[in-house]
């Protein structure tokens, strides 16, 4: 009995200390994510690297961001430390700064402390600058997170509508019509008026311009600990009202059935375009176009051109816990997913749609070196190479206007703007309501 008790206690100590070995002799790497995207990538790495798979088991904890469940669970695990903390974890653009630069940044391991020659790797892969900026911890200037996608935004438009209204579906013609590169919305609204005359909406809802406005602003929601309403973001009140009052959109909200219907061309008015990065095309629009091949629904009737304002939207960053006991293995995974620009890395496979071993979805990736030798032609875009628009867009993207509270504050702002444009609140009252919500619910100083 004493011998059995000793064995049980010894096993308990091993678990408590986070000792790596299980019965199969492998070390366990714990990963936290909010989707199965990164777990699928790691599974693919295990398939391609049997020597690694022979040494490590990877345990995934996936908690969706819906209902606000992911961050509290992750925060608790990181704060507990030791074996409770994940070796590797994910953060998306809406809240990544909390983990790279905000309240939870000290729990992240610097990439260089994992054994990654980070400056050399970033230079060799030509990583999009905004991705590095977002993943750099201000307290020590060290990179603690990198993304694998590049999410610079462009304008995605219907070819048939462009021909009808502007006489051509050529990206250069449409770019000129919406004022590409002007950092202004003047030409956009001129185009909206021309489209309206022929019975078309320029966008589906005000959310379609919000992401471009939000991530092209000069400053974020928090400046020196106080709520800040950047002039470009405040102008969203007026731009949104202009869209609604003139019937330039279908007044949908993004991520709703009405929004998806406009992608298929079956909404109240045919919609000309959407602002977004490559992932919006691949993972949202294509599946909601009403078809899966040219000639079906709106599939194949789309093209992409530069935006009138430079912006990015979304992305996922990978971080490692400072408490990880598997630094070498975690570094291998991080490098393969975010930094390896060879033909065998995730970046090349992701860009060319071959990362899973068969032809699949192509996407823009963080590595400029990979993008320069990749083919972004899509049937959905009528054969256009989308990288011609998205690669320059990644260079214009700005990562300095994010804060750790963006997800929450954006919801307050979008709600206040909708109340204003619907006539429920005056412009001043909408701003006051927004400020009150921030003051009442966040630890942020607010001037009224």
C-alpha cells in the first residue's frame, strides 16, 4: 500500500510540475485558440514532420469568441502559470493588443527567448510591417507575437455593375471612380450617386465602410489613458447618415443574413461592393455568392481594386507563454506558421492554396517574400490575380491605432451610430451615449 501511495504521489507531483512525459513517452504541448484554424495548421505540421510528431503530442483547447468566453478563460490560464498556462495561444486583431502590449503582455515570451533569431527571420521573410508593429511589446521592444495572414484591405466589386455604370469592369477604372489612394470619401460618394441613379447600392451597410474608417484612423480609442474619438472615426457618424439618408446602401448589419444576401445579389438593391481583405473573399463572399463556379449566382462576377483609404481588417497572432517548458518545440511551430518563407512553410502553402496537401483556398500572407512568387488568380474574381491589389494594401496598413479595448468600444460606437442614423438620438446625444457606455463599463478616463 505504501509503495502504491508513493507512486500516486509521485505521479501527482509530475502533473503538478507540468512534467512533459505521458505513457507514450511524448511531451504534451498545450494550445489555446478560438477557432480550429491554427490547430489544423499544427496537425499538418505533425503530418509533414514525423520526427516532431514522434516526440510531441499537441493538446488543443478551442473556445469561441462568441459570448466573450475566450479571453477570460485564456487570462485565467495565463495568470495561473506553470502547467496551467498554454504553451502556445492565439489572439485576433480585435483584442490582440491586450496580449502583446496591454494588461496581459507580460505573460508572453519574447520570440527571441524561444531561440528564434527574430530580426533576421523577419527580414528574410519580409513580414508586413504592421504585423510586427502590433506584435511588439512596448516595455522591452521585443516581438512577442506575429500573424500568418496579411489583412490589408481593398475594394471588392461586381464586374457587371461596373460595366453598366462606369462603362468598364477594369480595376483601374473602378479605382479611379471611388478615389483609390486619395484617403478621402468624396469620390466614393460621387460614385454612390451614380450607382443610385441606376438602381444600385454602393455597399450593403455602414459596416462595410466602418472597417476601412476604423483602421485608417490616425489614433486609436485610447490615448494616454483617456478615451479619444479620432476625427476620422467621428466622421463615421456623418458618412453613415449620408449613406442611409440617400439610400446608398441596403441598411444591413455585417454578419447577418441580409448582408450575406447582398453578396449573392438577392438583397433589396443590387450591391456594388464590399471593403475587405482577401479572407473576406475566400471565407465569406465565395460561400455566400449563390454559386460555386462562374455563372452561378454572383460567383465569378467580382473583381478587386485599391481602396480609397488604406486599412487592414482582422488577423490572428501567435504567442507563447513565458512559462512554457517546451520553448524549442513552440519555436518550431511558430517559425513554420509565421516566418518560414520557403516552399515548405505554411506561408507559401497558405498563399497558393496548397498547405493542406491539395489545391484549396488562396490567401494573402504576412511574408512579402512569399507573396512576390505566389499566384493569386481566383475563379471567383473572373481569373484576376488578387495579389496585385492586396500586396500593396498590406504596405499601407497601419497598426498604431489599435487598443486592447477595441472589441468592446467598437460595439458601443457602432450601436450609437445606428441610433443616430435611425433618428433615435441626435448627433450630440449619440456621442454622449457612447461616452457613457465606455465610462460605465471600462477602466478608461472619459471627458464629457
